C-alpha cells in the first residue's frame, strides 16, 4: 500500500472487506475519524499498514490518498470522483432537450409506427408546403381527442416505401433550395421505428433532413486500439487509441478531435459492411485488416435539441443510436487520410483521453465521440466500479431511444 503524506483530508475511507481487492491509491482520510473497530479491520486485512501503525500513533498518522485500485493479477483501475463528474458532463453535453420542448413535441406517425418527433412549428411548416399541387404532410387528430395531434403523411404521399421516399424528398429539396436545410449529403437514411426494420423502412430520407423529422439516426463509431508492446489484449489501460484531427473545412466541428473512423449508417448496408467501407474511405485501413481486428461492442444513444432555428421554436431533434466497435490495429500500422475529412491522425494514451474529459480542456474531442469513448473505458476495466456515480454514467450512456 502506498502512503502519501501532506494531502488535504476528507472524512471518507474505502477499505475492502477482503484482501482480493487491495487499495493502491483512493480517497483521502483523516486518521482521527477512524473508529477502533475499523482500525482492527485494517490490522487484520492490511498487515503492512498495521505494522506502520504500531510505530506511529493514530493521531500523527499521515493523511492517505487513494486514487486507483489494483485487483489481484489486474492492472490499476481509475478511481477519481472528478473524472466521473467530467464524464457525466460530456455525456450530458449531447443529451440536451429543454423540458418545455420535450413536453411540446408531436409524434410523427405513419402506418401506426411512431417514427419521429417534431416541434409544433416544424409540423406546421411541413404541412404548409405543397409540391406539384400536393400536400405531403398533414396533422391528424389523435384517437384520444384530449391529446396532442400527430404529424403524418397525407394520402398523396402514397403507401409504398418508394412513393413516400419521393414525396418526402420533394418537400426536403424545397426546404434545401430555400436555405432552410443545409449540409446536404446525398446520402439516404432508412426511416424506421426500430433498427430491426432497417431492411424494410417506412421510407428513406436525406441524411441532412433526418433530424428535422426527429427520426432515429444510426451510425457506427470505431475505437482504433493499439495494444501495449506485451500484446496483452486485457491490458487496455496501457493501450493507445488512434485519434483524428477533423479538417477545418468540415461544416460541423471543424478542427476538433475525432474517432479514427465514424460514420452514419446508410440504407442498403449491414453494420459490418459499413464499418469496412468507412475504415477504407476515412483512414485507408485495408478491408482484410478491419475484418481481422474488428470487435462489436454494443451501442450508446442520445437525444438533443438544436439547429439554427431552435430559438424560434423550429429546432430539430437529433435522436441517435451509435453502434460501437473496437478495432485492434497492429503497432506498425499508420492510418492515412483519404477523403479530405481528416487533416491527420495521432495516438493518445488512455490517460490523455481521461484528461480531455475536463470541461475546460482546450482541445476537446467532437461531443458525440465522448460517450463512445467513455463506454470503452468502462468496458475495458479502466474505471473502478466502486467509483462514485459509476451507475449514473452507465445509465446516461443510453439516454436516448435505444431501439
């Protein structure tokens, strides 16, 4: 056990009831606050400290800082209350929906499927647009007349996925041409109630327009991992993570740090097909290398309200599910920027990533990458489950509709 004198004291002490999980460094304790019974427990389970105490009075015992733990045969686990607060800040940064906005949202329902969320003003704007003398969107009174109306597609939109795709596209193109929708991608997203339905979507929508309807947006984010030189796949705390510097020409978050690879989930591709495609396009990672090192690792979700018209009540709802993947890369592999979206790549140690969680950090990572990275730190065992607010972090990682 490492004893560090001269630190400010609190009245909190963590001592395990079993020797299996030995404190290495954790919280700060004032010796005078330790009860006689607790002293006896220390004497029984921590002989080295007990021996130290026999030579010094409890009143003069130096204050002790514990910040990490070491399990039997394990690497150190981080235990820092401030780090957990910083993680929660980063997660909540992408989970911002004002309570008044949340209460006012209207459901977007087609064929009985609740596929989106819109503000009343956005719904009114959509319903006011006629293309080729046809109105594509309409407000319909809910079966229960006492509840809010719902946004739906009019009969003129048709009943097939193809006809609805074309009808909705005509409205979105009108809004694009009038400067209401920006950042057009020419990339189609499936509109579904749950991910299980992506092969049979209600319709497809241009990626830049998806948040206007508050539909679920799916994507893939890849943690590019380089194992320590010992090659121990369990030693993730001493591993490094490849990071990307976003090009300054990007429309969103120019110049920010980013995952080595990340992208939206387009229609017509499986998740793994999309991962292989994005890895090649964004970082020059050969498909055979991706397929060899890729490991699916669950998903995170979040919901946020924003957009340039949010103060006018016409903000957009981003409802996002990101599928997480860990990609183990060889020590001698260096990614290369191919599509102009990245300036360069570099490696960060896990402690560097932990430091970037600080809200005051001057060179932050793109906001929606943080939950994926925090999820990795939790899964890889870097964070002690004894950490305060550990379960709060776990719960908020899936604050959105994970469907």
